[in-house]
């Protein structure tokens, strides 16, 4: 958690809003976002943002502990300085092509006298659904109920209060490599910060860019990051399918680097300033200079030439995404089409490429669905969708857990005392991992 530094941040009834911190550790960037949620006004107040280029990750997986620790420290300090708040715990996103998901089922009997299903029964069937055989190197990240079946009656989404003697649940199980999960914990907790929760990134991102109507009629979410492209499919307000593959924005930059014979930083800059994803929609085919390497003269090229490098890679990404959507079995159920988000969607024309390849309506997803205040203009971009979604996920979990005002105030008081002393409580990453795996 984090603590608000002054009483001016209190809501009208004098209660401190909940503070949540999202930490998006990506292949191309690391972002930390501090936000407070006011239940009275249903506003998410953006208090502080830290962002920097990522080091030590490849395709969403930590490959260099020390570099990743330093990068996280940098963004945490930036966000803390902006917000005037000491961060103690964060909600961390996880992606990478090691993520795997599948369907499973749990079955329990209802044993209370009146045969009425209560919350403890729902918790019990979710726990039962975790009792599946996994390879020793894999751990469960999420078990998400899709529907409940009571005495043979299916299609039930809210079983509490219903009567029955036998309850089944179809669940969506998301797993990841235990070592990849442990390394994320280690990198965060070496900075003296506790990992409150670890969340699959497309699941978190959906909280920021999808609305309830889209989830009800059926929608696909494609989040194109730096190292991975994440897919989530919703139908009837339930997540039905998730997938991650390791082709994304970094491959676009690499293509530009190789095609133009320039270094990676120059390729990234040119992609952002002059990149276009769909050659037929270029209105102004302007000419720009690319620097020469090793004393060579600069070269003039135009946007259409650059687009011919970018467009084939974008087409490949959406062809992979289309294959995953078809594999899900929900390709014909996406009444709301597809929402694309992530840093790569800032390339003009990317939505037109997506619509042509996917053959369905496409829109670019921006953080929305809730009122934002504070530094809201700074995060109104697809590149911040996951980080905002992680903060919103933290808010949702806090509300579901029933954290009351008294608990929040007590924790804020403890945070203030630590902030005054200038010290943070150091948490052992080994203890956290042990608890995490025990929960599994």
C-alpha cells in the first residue's frame, strides 16, 4: 500500500481514498502508476507516474536480475516523487510466451442442512479446481470461473443463494513458469516493496479498455506490447480465452533497424516519428533523413518506403492473433469486434491493418470506463493501458475483499510513520514465493 501525505486528498466524508499501485514490467518499458480511488465519486485519481526504458527483460521474461531491479527502482522513485507517497506494495503484471491457459472443472457437494449455496461453497469449488496435475516447473496464476452447474442446470453465473446438492464449475486456468514468477517477485522485493498480487496482463488491461457492453456481446482484446502480444476474449461478461505469443513491437523496430541499416535507438525514434502501418492510407508521403553509420552520408527515404518495412510485420502479428482467436472457438461470437491497445497501436494505420487481416470491426483501446483525475492526460494513451488496468485490478480486489475504512486508515498511519523515519520494511522474496506457492 501507499499513504496519502496530506488531508487535502480526503474525500468529502473525510475518509482517505484507497491507494493502489500498478507496476507494468515490460520488454520495452517499465511503468509504475500510483492512483487513489474515491468510492463516493467513482473517480480514479492519478497521483504519480514513473516510466523508463526497460533493461533486463526479453519477451516479457526477466533475463538479468540486477538490471531489472535498477529499472524498477528508477520508476518507483519517479512515481513516489510525483505523488509525494511512499510505495510499500504493488500489483504486478506478468506476460511472456511461457504463459499457458486451459479449461478445467471442479465438482463439490453442498452439505449444509438447507442445501443453500454460500460463499464458502464457491471458495471451496475454486480451491477444488486447483487440484490438477501440472508439470513441476509450472504454477497456477489464476482460476477464473466461467459458469456454474447446479444439479445439472448450467449457465449459472451467480450461484450464491441458490439451492442444490451438487455444484460443478467450468473454470479458466492460467499458468506460468514458476521460475519466471519467482524472478518477478525477486526483482520487485529487492527494492523493499511487497508484491500484493501478480496478474496476467491482458486480464488487467481489460479493466482499463473494455466496457461491460463489449464484454457482454463478445469482444477480443489484443494488447501489442514491446516483447509480447497478449490476447483475451470475453463473452457474456466472462473471460473465455487468453493467449500470449512472442511477436510484438520490438520485432517492428528490429525490422526497421535491419532494413535501414541503423542502430536500435534510431530505429525506435523513426518508428515513432515517421512510422505508418498501412501504405494505402498515407496522405502525405513526406521525406525524412536517416543518419549515416560510421561517417557515411545521411540518406533520404519517404514514409511509404518505411511503411513497406512496418506493414508486413504488423500483418504477421494480426495473422497470429487471428489464428489464436480461431483456436479459441469464439471467432464467430465477437459481436463487438476487436479492441487493440498497447504501444504499437500508436503507429498510424495499425487499426486499418488489423481490420483487413481480422475481417471484423476494430477500434484502438484507450484507458476508459471510469472517471480519471489528477495526471489523467498523461496516461490517456494505449501504451499505459496495462498499467492503468493493474491499478484498477487492485481497486477491484480491495473492494471484493471488503477492506473497510478503519483497516485502510490504520495501514496509512503505519505508512506515515515509516515515511517519517525514511525507512522501508524489507521483505524477503523467498518468504513471499513460499506463501504464493502454498496458496497454489
